[in-house]
C-alpha cells in the first residue's frame, strides 16, 4: 500500500526532492513515449499497437508516477508552498494534496503521450494537431484528477479518524454511484460538446428510435467534436433518468444510417446488460476487501486473495455483458450484419481486429476479432435487415470508448 500524506500535518515536506523526482519522471516519460511510438509505427497493425502502448505503457507509467509522488508527499509539499501549510480542515487538506499529486502524475502521462501524436497522425493519415491533442487530454486529466481526489478524500479522512470500515465502504459505494449518475454532465464539461442541430438532429432522432435508444432509455444526446482525431464512437453514460447518449461528429460522418443505427443498437444492448455497471462493480468489489485490510491495520493474505478473486470474477462478468450486448444487437439487426459492421469499424480506425486464444482475465472487453468470429459463425442471414450492418460496429465503438 502506498504511504499517504498526513492531512493533519501543519507544514508540508520539503518540495525540492519531490520536484526533482517529478522532473526526472517527465524526462523518462518523454523518452519512453518517443521510443514506444517509433517501435509501434514499424509493427504490423500499428493502430492496435498504439492502443496497447497507451494501456500497457503510458497509463502504468502514470500510475507509477502517482505512487512515487505520493510516497514523496509532492501534493502536500506544493500545498504547503502555495497556502503556507494546512487549511485547518482535514478533508480539504487531503483533497488539495491528492489533486496536486494526481495532476503531477497526469503531467508525466502527458509527457509520455506527446511524442505519440505524430505517429498516430501518420499511421491513421489524419490531421491531428499535437498541441490541440495534448490540450484536450490535459483538460480531461485535470477533471479526472479532481474527481479522483474528491472520491479519495473522504475515504482517507474516514480511515485516519478511525471510522468503522463498513461505514467508509458504504460511503465509497455511494460516492461511486453519485459519480456515475453525474458523469453525463462531467463529460459535457470536460469535452467540447453540442446538441445535434439541423439535419443532424432529425437524423439522430430517427437512429435512436431504430436502435432502441428512445427517450425512455436516454434523456438526450450530445455530439462530441472529434473532427481532428477522427474517432467514430458512440456511448451512453449516466444512471436511470440521468442517462445521456454521446456520439462523435466523426461517427455521424463516417457511417451511413444503417451502420449508425446498428452501432447504436449495440449501445442499447450495453445499457440493457449494464455493461458499464458490471465493470465498475468489479473494481469496487475488488477494492472493498483491500479497504477492510487497511481498516484492520494492513493488508492480510485472505483479504488480498479475496480482492484478486473479486476482480477476476467481476471482469469475467463484465465480458459477459459485452457478449450480451452483441447478442441483443444481433437479435435486432442480424448477427452477420453485426459482424460486417465490426469489420467496418476496424476499417474506419485503420486497425486490424485483434484475437486471443485465451481471454485476458484482467480485461473487461472481448477482443474485436473474437467478437466478429463469434457472430460470423452463427450462420444467420447476413442481409438480415437494413440496420444489420451497423449493429456490431456500435459494440466496437463502445469497446473503444469504454
């Protein structure tokens, strides 16, 4: 467990050592991103390799940076430098320290990401500006840092004050539910969005009805501006009456009505199967035993084993949600057409669908190629209906966005 900053400290630690480590991490991240990008560009299926670079390289390095900077109390040191020590309110002190630490770790991740933008621009042949791309990601990461600090602060204060572990766990679960419910507004605040207008408004309404995403399922729609990065995605966020459908501008441009309706049918399938809730539940279920271990004074073997089992089991259940969403779209549009749509999605994003002999137990997603093979092998009519062609692509879109 990473040592945590003391909220009660009246003066923060020395800023110099932690700042020096942060600068070293940024330099290492910049170099690692440049090397990783150079390698990814020269491999087969480079778009897929870049995605692996982000998930297996940039993200873990950012997490590592957060751990090291937490050990060095960077956030508390910066807080003390800015405001001269403690605010006198424990939860505010913890929030500020965690936000500043997370923001610094996000800067490290940005340093690793920056050299890859040029490579992505080349392999996908898109007009993606490095400066704008970094600015958009920085805006998103700052928002995530604030949400992370907000979620962690009550937990940290509760543990430090000796509150019952069960009470802290209930509070964490309630906070997660609240964040999920508020996520549609958070995304709109952190990304450039607009309401569908003109011909797009009428088209989106028709597509929603065809796909089963009417007003009884999602309250409204927002269009995300992705003209530069050209990501053709659609996804639903929110809980119950707060659900909102997000589609990218590239999604509307890249797919015809049949394809787009089928893609949205997969999104409807994910709402029905509660795919996002399944993966969130897996993380929470894995965190609760660790929370109990912390409350007991430190990690213990049985609780760590229980956490690992909950994570693996929960992610298996999340993958079943992806399959259930595919089946829903196939029932509505035809399995063969869904498979065709997934192929088309891969083509739009200039990637080769991935396949695995054995499922990854730590992934909430099913590889795109495996989903295509599964649907293609069902042997139904590939011309099952006008909506068929897009059904599977929606699921692919969801897999990318989630």
